[in-house]
């Protein structure tokens, strides 16, 4: 059994995984970290709410990707797909920011 350390939201988390899955787990941790950073950019959220919003961002992406007829999986050489994904994250960040303002 392998173990990796993921850096998410300013904390290190040691996570066990099957041998050979370390790279995939690091990649998933990086995705979560990016979403936490997007949530942090909203401002005024404590750590648990940042993680909550990161989970909501990811759930939204998952929901949107499952409703598309031909989902696109971006790769390192696909700038168009990355730009589209970045635009979706930005739009979601703005929507969640508006929701957050209504809650305050």
C-alpha cells in the first residue's frame, strides 16, 4: 500500500492508495486544490466553507459533463477545452459569489 501527501487548502493530508495509483491521486488532489483556490477567491469564506464550495464546483462540473452529449476531456495540448473549462469555473464562481452575498 502506497501513501501520498496532498496539499489542499494550506494543509497537508496523508492519503493511502494502492501501489501504482500515486500519480492519479496526486492529479485528483491538484484538481481539488484548484477548486479550493477558486472558492478562496470568493473571499470571506472560512476553511470549511471553502471546501464546501470546492465540492459544489466539482459537483456542478460532474453534473454538466454528464448532461452533455459529447463531453470533452481536456488534455495538456487542448487549449480550447481548457479555456472553456476556465470560463465555466469563472461563471460558477460568480454565481456562487452572488448566492453567498444573499446568505450574508
